[in-house]
C-alpha cells in the first residue's frame, strides 16, 4: 500500500507535531462562528502557508466540529501537471506530522471503477501541496475518516459535478481547496475577490465562470454545479488576504472560508 509522505511539512506548516497541533488549535480558538442547525455539506478553504491563510481556513474547518464523516472528498487544482479529467490517488495512506490517513481509491466506488474521466496517479499527487495542507486541520477536528483526494485537470465541470454527486452521501463532506486572486495590489485584490465571492455566494455558475478569479476555479465550478442541483446554500465565514499578515500590500493573495448547508 502506498504511503505518501508530506512534502510541505516544515515550510507551509510546522513539521513538529506539538507545534502543529498548537498552531491549529490556536487558529480554531480565535475563529468565532455561529452554530448552524444543519450539518455542513461542503467547504471552500484556502491552501497557502498557515501563517498566511491558516486563520482564515480555521473558520470553515470549525463548522465540522461535533459531526462525524466517514468520507472526505477533497478536490483542488494541480499546480505542477497538465492532464485531462480528474487525478485520484492510489489506495494507501497519506501521512502528516499528526499521523496517517487512509485513502479511498477509485476502485472502491462501484460507480467510478470504469469511469474514464478519473485517472489514478501517484506521480501527480506526489509533490502537490493543495490537498495536503488541509489534512492536519481535519485530523484535529475529526475522528475515523478516510479521504478521496482528487486534482482537477482540463474537464467539463458540469459533467464532473454529476460524477461527484454520485458518491456523495450523508456521511461525506466535499472540501474544495482554493485561494482567490493572486499577486494584485491590496485594494484591487479586495475588489476582484468581492466579485468572485458574490458569484459563489449567489450559486451563479455563469457569473463565476466569466468573472471569478481563483486558482481552484475548476473545482469551485464543480461545487457550484453540485450546490445548484442539491439546493445547498453557501455562507461566507471569513475573507482575508496575505497583505493583512505580511503588511506587504503591493502583491497579495486572497483567501476565503465558505461553508455549504
């Protein structure tokens, strides 16, 4: 069975378990959210280094506290490879400083087994950070879960949304890993990110496709399509950008935490 070792521990987040646990618990303690009557169905969370986006990510992850999920479907962009469709990971374990998490493979789903849209590739996942950085938060918040890691290539988001919908259950949650605008001046980034977030919060697929700006744009398009079909309602919990932590306002990256009920 494949064991994927962490590739950004020590850079994006602490490599030492006690320091990592404390950092995440501090983020969660500072994240103030209102308890919703329904169990979250999906999240959009950022995937930058924790010193930049960890506090923002904590708002969304905190909504999962107190719930039980058997299956976490986690979807994000590939920063290093170009390919067609979705890339899943082989069956095995993904490791973080907080321990190992078992993965679900494509063949574990009867309705995905022969799906040509999904290709299995350890290589595509091996050096990708966008899914890995979400795992320590999940390990702090949840118990006894497995992950189905997916990276997006060139694909039709509406068709892919139908595929993902087939594997969603009451005991699953869909997590989209994405930052927003990249390397714009502070005020310009805020304006563009508002356009993006307004489209997401309106569940407006066409508006987001035309005007939205996010590195995980394809994954968010998939989520909006699912949200429309399932009548989910998104709620913005926190918005920030890197200029607020670095005080460098010339070129910032936008981050948001959104939960779907």
